[in-house]
């Protein structure tokens, strides 16, 4: 069996991206927060914090 995930990702602003993923009625926002924002040099006041793509990968692997 073969599965192809059809996902669309578009930039929103700064590090924030909007992803359209199968099974979700609404788009998912990805961005940076805490230590990840610091790593990328993003001020905590510059952007609203959002889960990173890495957070989703870890959650999926642990699920």
C-alpha cells in the first residue's frame, strides 16, 4: 500500500507558517517558542509563540 500526504505550507510572517494537513478542518500554525526562538534570534516580543515542526514530529513519534 502507498500513501501520499498532500500538505500545503505557506509563509505567514517571520518564522510563522500555515500548514494545511489532511484530517484537520483548520490550518495548523507553526512557528517558534522559548529556546527555539532564542536559537533563531527571534525576540519573544516579536512573534506570537507557536509549536515548531519539531514539536509535531516528537509528538507523532511518541504517539
